[in-house]
C-alpha cells in the first residue's frame, strides 16, 4: 500500500525539469503535475517510478493567453481555469465546453490540461477537444521546442509521441466561432462511453471550417471527417445536425474499438451519430449566439 | 402518557445523531485507537476454484514490522475451531462451514488464504504481496442454473449436484389444477442481478485480548452485537461471557454487517494469539471480492389468469446462487423468498420451488430486502405481463385482485395482518396522473415515455428484542436497546417513544445501543424490525417505569394512585393543585420515602416479541423516458406511497424510503456483480461496479397512508426495505411499458443503456 520508494525532485524552471529528465534517462521517471491520475496510480501500485519530477511550480506553464488569433493554454492550467476562462469561452469555446465535463469539481480544481493530455486515456474528454480544434501541442526537449499537431499526438491507450526526455508545455488552438462537447457518460467511471467535440468557424452566416472528433470509442481520439464535410460550406441555418452526424461512426476502425462490461465497443460505436448530432447541434446554437453554448 | 397534542411520536423531530456525524465528531471503528494496535490484512485467492497446494509466508514474516503471518495450519494448531458455521441442519447436504483461512481448497476468488499482521496497515498490506500461494486450478462454475447441470464442476463433494437445499412452498397439485383451469398463462424468465452491498463504511474490527481476565473485546461494524458475540464464540471456541462486542458508529449495514465473515473473527484470533490489539479494515476491493453479495436469482415463473382478470395461480422455480460457502443461514434464506409471492393479491394457488446452489463465487446472503425484493419482482413483473396479455390497464388488474379482507392467509404461508391496498394504489395513481401518462407515447425529445407500478407487501419485525428504561436519581433517563442504529435514527425515535410514555422531555433521554456488556440481550437491526421489536420493548419498559413512578408519586402526594396523573413533567392529583415533579419522584425511588412493598430503583427491562408479522405495503410508481437511439433510461419521476402504520418520525421514515429507492434504482439500472466463466470478478472496484450517483436519481416523492398493525401496541410496521423491494419492478415495468410500441416485452436488470438498446434492436426497433 505504500508505493515503493522513489526519489522526488521539484523543478524550479523548465530547464531544470528537462535536465532532470535527461540526467535520469536510464530510470523510470514520471512527471507530476496535478496528480489526479498519477497519485491514484501510485497508491494502487499501478505506477512504480524511480523518480518523480514535480513540475507543479513551473508558473511559466500556467495560464491562458490569446494572441494573433490563437489561444494558448499552459500545460499547468487546471480544468477549472479553462472551464471558467472568459478568454477560452470567447476564442476557443470547444475547450471550455469540454473542460467543464471533466470529472468533478475537486478534480477540475487540481487536474491540469497538460497532465490530462499526456495521460492519453482513450475515454478522457479533453483529447477530443484538442483534436477537433486542430490544436498544436508545444513540447520542450533537450533540443529545444517542437510542435506536434494534436491529430498526431495520441498513439493509443496511454501512449503519445512524447519522448521520455520531453515535457508538454502547452497547447495552442486557432480561434473559432463556436464549439461544444457532448457525451454519454459511463455509469461507473464517469468518463466517456462516447464523447464528441465539435468546433465551427462561421463567416457571413456560412460554416467556413469545422472540426469534429470523438473520444471513448477507440484507443485514441479520432477526427470525424464524415461529419465535418457535411457541415462545411453550408449556411448555419441549413445544417441538419442529424444528417451531418449520420456517418459519424465511419472513420472508426473496428480493430481500435475499446469496450467493457457496461458498454461494448460495438455499442459505443453506434452511440457516435447520436452524440455527434448533439455536439454539432450545440455548436450551431453557439454559432448562432456568437460563441460557445449557453 | 403524554396527551396527543403534545406527543412527540408522529413528529419529524430532527435526528439527534446528525450533529456528531456531520461534524466528524463521531468515531467509526477504523477511527478507534488502541495502544500498540497491529493491523491485519488478508492474502486472498486469485483462483476461484483450486486445490491449495502451498501457502509460503516465510518471506512475509521476514519483513521488518511484520508481527505474524498465518495460514490455516496456525489456526488449527491453536486449537480454535476457526470455522464460520453454516446452518447445515437445514440443508440437504452435509457441507463444512467457511474456514477463516482456506484449508486445502479455495472455492471463490477472494477467499482468504493467509493473514498478515504488522505494526502498521501499510506494512501489512505490502507483506501480503510477499506471501506465495501455490494452487492447482479446478474448473469453476458461476451460474446457479449451469451448476446443477450434469457434468458441472462440483464445489463440495457432499453436494454432488451443487444443490445446498431445495425448498418447496405452496401446493404443486393445486397450482397445476389452477393453471389447467385458467384461461391464459403468461411466463417470464427473470434474472435478479447479483449485487455488492456497498456501505459507505467498509467492514472493520478492532479486537483486544485481556489475558489477565481472559476477556476478548471486539469493536466492530455490527448490526447485531449479540448475534456477532454468539457467532464469534462458536468460531473462536470461547464462551459468550468472555466476549464483549461493541458496535460504535456504523456507516450503513444493509444486512452485510449482520453476517459472520472471516475478517472480524481473524482479528479477534490474532489479538489473542499475539496478545496485542489487532485492527482489520476491509478494502473496497476486498469488500467486493469476498461478499457477502446479495440477490443472484434465476427464475422461471408463470401466472395463470382468467379472461375476466382473475389471477388464478402463480408458479415459480428459482435457482439462487449461494456462493463458494454457505455463510450461516445464507443458503437457507432463498428458500423463504417465495413466502411473499402472493404479493398484494388473493391468489388461489401458488407453488414455488427454490434451489440454493453452490457456485464458485463470493458467498451470497441477505441484502436489504433479503428475499422480498426477489419475490415482489417476480410477482409484479408477471402481473404486468398478464395485463399486456389481457390488454387491460395494469392498475385495474391489480385492483381487481388485491386482498381486501384481513387477516389474509396466502397459499405460501404468509398471514397479512392489516392493510388497505386499494387506497395506497389510488393515492399513487392520483399523484402521477396515471391515465395521461399511460396515453403518452413519446416526449418532445422523441424518447419513449413509460410508467410502471409496483404494489408490494413486506414482512417486517420478526424475533425478540430487549429494551431497558432506566430513570436516574436526577430524573434523567437512559434507554438501552438490543437493536443497533447504523442510519436508522433509533437515538431519536426511541427517545420520542419513551418521552411520550413517561411525560419526560426527550432532551432528558439518552439512548444506548451496540454493547453486549451494557445491554441484556439483543437480536439486532435488520429485516425492518427495529421500531416494532425495539420500539415496543422500550415502550413497554417505559410504561412499567411510569406505573411505578406514579405509585411513588401517589405515596408522596398521599393520594390514591388512581387519582394521580402525569402531565408536563409532573404528577398531579386530579382536581387539586397538588403535584410532584418527575425528578423528585426519581430521587425518591432511590432514597427514602418509597411506599411499602416497592423495591428501590426506577427501571424496567422488557424482552419483547410481537404476536405476529406486520406486513408493510404500498404502491410505488416510476415514470421513465427511454432514448431509443442510445438505450439510456431516465427515471423522471418516482412516487412512493408507503403504509408502515403510525410513523414515529415521518422524516426518518422518508429518509428510509429515499435510501431504499436509491438502492433499488441502482439495482434496476446499473449495479451488477459480474463474473467471467472462470469465476474472476470483473467488477471488483467502483470504477467497474456502477453504484447510482445523486445525478442518476430523481427526487423521490413520498406519501403515506396509515393502517396500524394489530400485532403490537404501537401499531407500527417496518419501513427499512420498502424502497429496495418496490423500486426494481416499478422501474423495469416502466421501461417495458415505454418500449411496448417497439414490441419489447422483457429486459433483464440492470437496465444498462447497452442492454436496453439491444432489446430495442432485437425487437426490430
């Protein structure tokens, strides 16, 4: 019940965190941010690291900023900050709408955007939002900063492109008119059985761009191009969410489905059109109202 | 006796328990400290069925801080019986009880095979991983029907067909005649899902051995301290007089904390073995793995009805899993479930055959309702199926067949004491606008709307109970009762009852439960029995004390006792201004001034047993909306009309109904303990076992009718289990009603979204 002994270092700067990662490349090192996933794993014995590098004090990774039509969210921004941020609601409404679905208030107050994305839980909410939003993930490593498209960041259950010597520092999203997130909630875990994030850009009453992505169904978030293509180019008032979402399940490969005793992969897949319809509908309402869902 | 206008009984007096519970001042078992206390943790079998070849505790013993690591050999060497007994005299086979640690065989996943005791709980749990268990696996059987098939793996050699006991109720031939004679027969195959009792507080014990006086004290999560003392005495080979069981604050019982499990017994054994206090607290996964679980019935049932709506007969055959061992009366209990199969109806003939079947799963025992939910589920599903078959309103079919004269004896041996079934039904129908809901097809969101009824009876209040009322020399009162409160609020309700009987302010009354050294005897709290058995026991003692006080008062007032009456905390001579305060009478009882022939002291002890069973009843209605695209079920409204006779504290009664309905909706919608074919529990933690959450539950609208029981002085009936009995059939009937346009006729619990969606798909929807 006590986790096996591990070393603990609290990084004062990003550079220090990175050098700790490099200096201990031969050991099992885990980054500790909000601790909402890792601490539970430590208690359960599911994680047995040699070294914890606590990045919780890296204030440079906190906060939300907006510049040049992009919203940047620091890796240490909490779900609660994102869900209640007026900046996020105005410029990246999909992220705020999704963050308010994450877990419960206590977890939202502690859990971080960066930690959640790096954890790569296939049933988590935020991964769908960043994939739908065409977000860019900012990664720092020994060679400096690199950026990764959210669509390429997730590689499967618990797996991302992050190297063991790299730190996710933040995520930036192009500004969008509207966004929403809909979910059928797993009765035991509280995560998604099927979740869909949708973003829309509207110009002159016409949907000029759309991003729609699913979580909870496959081993990683999946862009639902079949939904997007039925939305883009249409006047907002002409979009039929049900028709747009009808093919939502098509992009999901059968061999990537996830499921359990409460909800099989097959069932989750068939939920997608319904959940996608709801997400698109709410995003359209947001577009009509000039932003995110009410 | 207090005048009706001033009576506390019948008022929603705020629960006196809540201050300590809400501020954290209340200490639960795991909060208790004892000097030098060590901590016990179990090594549990990963295999569900296997020969136990070897348990090597050597490496665990070597860990710093480990005080002992024990196997069955150590228990046997100590000369302790070490077995949790099974009610073998009432079984069809001669099987052993549950050893506190596995002997040579494991029969369910999670069965304790070794125990580690360490200076702290962390070391104990870590040392568990150092114990090496070698097993030779055997084929497992988890389904109670499959377990009785030819060639199924055998759990006990002495029960080759795995049947612990088969119980028959009613008359097979008379039922066959009724079925042959009736116009129509409806049949259903029903599964009553296996549940994991999930009290907020897991089970726990802190045991201490006093070697000087050879006394064992076990502070533990118990619904029945005297019952546990008796069971511990058997398992430990100690006389009852050497054991004290104390139940401190207990966070939910539900039957689970009335049963005899290995943890508490092993903590007691280890405390004596090591001569230091030992604490054991169940982990959540240990609680899930080792049970006792609840329900798990497979039933084939049929109802015979005439075209005019007369219910003629009911028959049921049930296979009930009892798990890898029988725990006490656990295997016997399913046989009695059929006692309630008549439900609220006057049925000519009933036959019920129940097979209690060993399976390689956690033991099964009574869980809030204990057979009554299983019975009423069968009856109420059948009545709805018959209404559909006859194309009549299910409420009308119920009304036509409801028992209206009391007492009423059913063909399965129940005698209903009193009731007004039609009134409760009417009240419920009126509350929900039944006719309009019946006519509603789909709501604005396209969801199918359904409404479901459950008319139930509940047998309540068996067994004896002790109640002591002691008036102290200062006039204050302490009540001692053999029941135990773990959410029921006896501290409040017993004080209300005694305050009315004695004319004393309830603030002057303390209530003590949960200590075998302070309370003469007790049966405990389960089976919706406490207000009947304990409430009447303390009421009777209070009346005796009140009579004696009046005699003393009359003596002091130099009046005839017949002319003395109690009012406002004093005794008065009728028609005069002469009076004496209750406190002065109490002082006199312990000092000088007693009338000749009266013994000193002012207290009374009652061992009470009601004359017969009190049958609580009512009608619950669930209104649901089902999303045909997702299968998601929303319980949009829930109305509970319950009749438990006079309500001592209506707020506490409502709380009981709220909690029971929450658990019932949990069974109906999401809860299920699932095993794979190898006997591995798939739902061993709350990330996999779906308890209902606040957001999943509707507001429960409670209403009351009041029909006293003739069997006890207070006229009360039990209410603790009504919600778990009525909610599952009400919700399932509502969902089946909602999906009737799609030709869905049956869905098994739990009504997970996927299961409902598949039912729609399979029906061609």
